[in-house]
């Protein structure tokens, strides 16, 4: 067990306002870390130190900042197995998935290391002679980044890497239940030679974080807020930022639909539904929420899916399993509330609830009594007015509903009001393109799961899933830079835009001979 504490710049202090323990959800007797939490004042102190450090970092040439990002990627790559093992121990993610999560940090660094040489502006023609116009990308300043723990290292990298590359200072508040993984990631970033104060990690609970953010915004210490978490908390952060005329980067929850058409390859669709519904124990913002299945293939699909679910290996995340435990006790308690939403009109095949001696699962890998392991649940006959249809359920449960034609399927896909990820299984290109045009999600997959993002594509949602901001790829640069326009008049006289413009007059009376 290690002690984890906030890492602030030299001269900044963070009082210890309490401690929490981070435990292994696959073995609740295993304490991973004791986390020292700071208060709102500690959060503000970090943002003030970041404000002092940021101008010096921005003055470092962008290609040199790109070299630092390259170094981070190489250091993370050299520590890939160790960091992945810590992620598996602390949040229960299967080791193969954890390796993939760490690889995503490397991929993100590999993409952005070159952006240090491509933070392009433009030269723009002027409407007046002897005048030049330019545009520049400039850093926003100080970014406060707040992340969840279901992807404790990959998702933070989507913020930290581009924000640092663009010349910002960052104060990062990770989830308390994934604090050891976050601390290890911070240590790897710091080893790349970041100047003091440019990246700081603050461990705090929700109220202290919100209070500190409110104070920091009020004192104009924070210029950008990035948040990954629930839609409910995202709404509060969006409201707070709006009061200070800031537009946050919000990546929130999802109720991600998957449409199965009569033209689908059903075996492939079952494989996609199994992974996107139950990978990471259904604890992804991109996890499958509801499968919307055409009447003609409903029975065959549900039979095949429930068979695949029954055969799936579940258990010890150090082994080759589909999923391991829920992230932490608070998520297990919440998931059990979701199970109470199953009603008499629903059809559930198999067991539900926590796996144990009195509620066993065939083929379970390991000792279920040690951790927060839950049965995978497929709920058929879900109706559009059910809570199971309309609200995000963070855990290993998916709903199934029917549709008659594609227009109805698209309407059902959009009904919950989320707009993060979506999927359609079909071999008909017309269906694929009509679905893409009609669905409100920021991400669309064809013959692939609702989960799975690549480091060079925009990631983000609309509606209840976010405010339209995007992460990853070159699109995230718009979150961490602002455009600055410059005009340079070397005519030696004052030229007034829209008044002293050069003009060439046409002969509007000219006509061709008839």
C-alpha cells in the first residue's frame, strides 16, 4: 500500500482535509493506496501556482514542447506493463484491456508530438493595399481537468497531452478510487522534464473540487475546464462555467443504441453487443445501452446473445475474462438500484445480482466472494417509456427492444436524449448512411461495437452526452487554444476597414451586340 498525496508546485501548499482508501474491487481486502484529500483551498492554490508557471511554458517553442510529449510517450511505453497491472489492481479492468488503455496514452503522444510543428495559423489577404492579416493559435492559459476512474489513465491523456502541447498549464483532479493509477501516470509525465507547476495533480472529493473550481473561476485563475463524468455533474459544471463566460469541454454519459437490421450478420452483431455491453463490466460511457432489433431477427438475435452471455468468462481480471468487478463499492450500490428497474413486463434470462456462493455463475474465474462481481443481464421487452430505456445504467446490463422500419429505429435511438456513441449492424449501405444521417450521436459505428475510439478521431457527444466539444485528434486543439487575429498596416496612413477598401468598378452597362 502506498500513500498518495497532491503534487503541487514548489511554494504551493495543500492541507490534508481527510483520507480515503483505494481498494482492489476484485479483492476488497487488498488496499491499494491511502489517499490524502485536500480541500477547496488546496485546489485554488494549485491553480494559482499553475497561473504563475504557464507563461514560461508557453514561451517554450512549440516544437520543443512536442519533444516533451514524445518523451512522455516513450517513458509510458517503457512502463506499460507496470502501469497496466496497477490499473487492473485498482479498478478491476482485465489486464488485456488495461494494456490497451496504456497504449492509448502512447498513441495520443505519438499523434501530438508532431502537432508542435503544426500549430498552424494563416496569412489572410487584406481588402486594402500595404496591409497583411494573420491568425495565430495561442494557449488558453490554465486548464482544470477533472476525470473519472473507469479509464483512469487513457481518458486523462486526451486532456493532458494536447493541453500541455499547446502551452497550457494543467491542474488535474482524478477520481479518488483510482488515485494510485493517476499518481503513477503523473509521475511518468513529470519524468519527461515538465517545468515545475506546469502539471499538478490534486486529490479531492467532489464538494471540495467544486468549491475550489468555483473560487478559482471567480478569481480568474482558470481559463478552461475539462470534465469527464456523469451528465448530472456535467450540467452543474457547465452552469458554473457559463456564469464566468467560459465554455467547458464536457464528456458525459451515454445511452448508446445498437440497431440490428434484417441485413445484419447476426454472429458479428452478437459479438459486438457482447463486447460493447459487457466489456469493462458495462462501465464505459460508450457502453451499449439498448439493442434495437428488427422484428424479423429479434428472436434469433436474442437467443444467440443470451447464449454468448452465458458462455462468457467472468471473474479475476488478471485472467482472460470478458470482464471483472465493478469499479468500487459506490458503483455496486448504484448498479443494484438499476436492477430494481426491471419490471414484470420484462423478460430476463439467467441470474441477476451479485455473484456469490448463494448466487453462483457457471465457469466463474476465481473467488467471487472476494470482490464486486455481478451477473451480466440482458433485459428483453424494454419499452420506450422504461427507465431502463431512457437512463444510463452504468454496469453489466443491456436492454432489448423491437422496431419495424428504419425510421422507427432511428427515432428510438434518439429518444433518450443522449448523443455519444451509436452502432448499426447491416450489410446494406443505404441503411448505414440513412442511420448515420438520422442519429444524433457524435460517433457512429457500422458493423462494430459502440465502444472503441482511435486517438486520431474526434471523440465526444451531443445532448445529454456533452456540449458538442470534441477530444482526440486535431479537433481537440480548439479546446486548448484560442484564435488570435493580427493585422499589420505598413502603408504609413490610417486605412479604415470597410471604408478605405480598394475597388475596381465594372461597366455594368456593357451588352453584347444583338
